[in-house]
C-alpha cells in the first residue's frame, strides 16, 4: 500500500505495524489457468488463439432494476408548490438559529440539522454559531457536562476547528482513568463515543474514551435502558456517525426524530419535504444515466461483466446528495460504470495477452492501438476513450484547463495495477500482505474516481491541485485504503471461491497463521487506523482542496463501509442494497 505521509516509512508504520515490517514472505501457487496463455509465433494474439482461450465466469446475475421501471419513476415533489413550502420552512428555521442564546441549544440544533440532512441550507448560520462558541464568546458553558463537552468537541472538529483532546481531562479521576460514575450518563457516554471517532494519531485520551464508552454502552444495552435511547446506542455501536453515509443517516434519523417528545414540527416538516424534493432530483439524474447506459449498450455487449447501473449511481448519491451536484453524480456514474466493466475484463474474462494489449492501449491513449484488441476490448476502450475526452472537452470549454493527460494517467495507473493482479493470478503467485496492499490501494479505483471528482468539484481548477491529485495525496491514499479493506471484507470470500487471487484477509492469514475471524478483525482495526489518518489529512490538505472535494473523498470511504457492510452490496444485489435503493431513490417519505 505504498502510503506516503510525513515521516512514515513504508507500509508497516502506515498500517500500524512496528517497523521493520514483519512479513516479507510470498508464495508461488500452482497456476490455475495455464491453457489460457497462448501466443502466436509473432507475439501477437490471433483470432484463432482467442477462440481457444478458456475464459472464467463470475456468474453475475442480470440487473434487477428494469430500464422501463427506472424510466417510469416520477415525483410530485419536483413542482413549484413544494419549493415554496420549503422556502417558508427554511426561513422559519433560520429564525430559530438566530434566536439561539444558550450555546448547547445551538449545538443541538446544528446536530439535528446535520443528521436530518438539511444542514446545507444553513451553512452561513451554522458557521456563525460555531465561530461564536469556538471564540469563547458564550459565558454559559458548563465544562462539567459530558454530553455538552462531547457534542462541542465533535462539531468543532468536524468543521475544521482546532480543539484539543484535553477538554475531556475534566472527566477523569485522580488515577487518570475516566470516572466510573460517567457510565450512568448514557447520553453523555453516547456523545463521547461519537466524539472519539474524530481522533488523529497519538491521541491517547480519545483512544481511551472510545474503549471506555464502547464497553460501557454495550453493558448498558444488556442491562436495559430507555427504548428510544437504546435505538440510538445500538445504531452507533454498529457504525459510528462519522463513518455513516449522510443521506442514509438522514432517512433513518427522520423516523427517530419524529418519535422525540420535544421535536420541532417545523424542522421535521422541512426534513421530510426536503428529502422528497432532493429524491425527485436524484430520480431525474438516475433516469438520465439509465438512458446513457442503454445507449452505450455495454451491459448487453459484455455479458460477462456486472451490469450495475443502479448501484453505480447509488455510490454517487453517497458522494454528494445535494441537488446542485447533479453533474458530479452523472459523471461519476459514468466513471463507476467504466471501472466496473474494466475491472471484470481484468478479473474475469481477459487472457493475460489481451490484458497486456489493453493496458498498453490505455497508456498510449491512441485509437490506433484498437487494431490489436479483440472485439469486446475495442468496445471497452472506445467507451473509456470517448467518455474521458468528452469530460475533458467540457472542462476545457468551461474553464480553459486541459485535464485529459491527468485523467488518462490515472486510468493507466489503474489498468497497470489490474494487470499486476492478473499476472499474479495466471502465475499462481501469492503476494505478501505488504506487496498486495502496495498494489491494491490503486486497483480499488478510488484514485480514478477522486481525480474526476476533483475536476467536477473545483472551480477554478488550478495546476497545483491537478498535480497534487496525480501524486495521490494523503486524503486520496487513505480513502483508497479504507475502500480496499472494506471491499475485501465484503467480497473476498466469493472471489476466492471462483479462484481469484488472495485478498488482504487471506494474505494476512497466510503470513501469520491467523484464523479468518482474527484476520477480519485486524482489517477492521486497520480501517479505524486509516480513519485517523483521514481525519488528519482533511486538515492538512484543506488549503489546496475545496470543502466540497474533501467531503466527497470522506464520503467515498463512508460509502465503502456502507456498500460492503453486509458482504458485497455492489455486485451481489443483496437485500440491504435493494432496501437502500428503495428508501433513497424510489419511495418518498409520507407527509402528514
């Protein structure tokens, strides 16, 4: 995983191992498909040789979302009538924010706005409240209130303010441990638990807080607590708020908020209405991309690959759901679709000779290279070539910046990493964990997705930003690491059953003799360590990248943990993914 950040040497320290890295072994396994590699005497793959190749199949199921069904989607919430209602409700909420006097009331209102998914309407007001609290302009703060202190810490860190972990020293006893009596304050413990996930490296107080609250909250659930509070605690222990997808959290929290005794009817009505109005925008985006996918015909022509337009679009809703990021969702859906198809070309269908030709074609970015490609690869290459050049044309027209060389290099790097894994497969080579991760953080495609996202989120695009993205800054590297590890946790079992190369779980098991359960727990630990680096990188890289792009990078990591939370939510079309599509993209929230 060649992760590069300040003063870190190699993969060992980057993933939390002591240096020197303890595992350097690699193994050569018996080649699984020797008959696949047939060259002509001139070194070129001939049509005859192609017809002789024995190709793998992943037996992917056809898409469950019918084109006609997607095109039939419509929403009454796209009209002006609801827009006027929402505008009135937003003004009422702004008045609520302006009237806040108590700092804790302000923080709790901001927390509700964020969890309900309507925060983006009030960014100026939220910044004003947080600035006031950060600058100590409020004299009514109670530093002995765990709930208040933890909420203040979490929101300030989330919004980029420098607040030290030492604010929690007030809740420790004379031995340096968190006070046992805190366990009686379930709400305070829950908020401290959530705050602990905004830690960076070497913050021992927050590490202790996470361990302390996790253990205590689990015990509280066993003993029995208030039902509404138990729902919040169980939800947090499953996945902390900082790691959750905003749009899914909003849909879940709207139902929770509605049961709250002291709810604001205005805020609830706005949250429901805004959710439905944004969903209407998403439906139009989805229908547009469904037509694009049908016109390209890649799903029909390349039957060996995953036809997953709906899932590819769902990822983009997680990256940024806000209505004005429609172009981002559409363009990244194209990127996701191409990544999915090309990944299956390398992982499932292509022979090694063909894959070398395809990699060379992407590196050269020359249509004349298509002559050597088999028919199915010609389609893949031309779809990629045209899509990237189209995006490059639009960007050159709108901003006067030539981005194609940067994007082409990212795609070439991705294909080269795919080729490395293909060579491992065909030669029966089992890489060490370090060697695997060195390549796998690139082959997971996060760098390609985020390179395109940078272009789509940034105006004006600057050369320094493009060059930084090309060099894989920490923000991108750690996002890629989380995506890779989450993907492996969700998909490696199925992929190993079809004879794929060992993934991170299997590499780790092989090297130290760990059980699969222990290896999986270690991957989860590494994800937690990567999030600490992400928390640090979002501040380090903040001067060069926009808040929008940093948010997309974080959200890609969140979507990874969402899509692979219950095994393979991208390829297998499981029940959880279906439920998420229905709740986010199909079914509006009933208004009362």
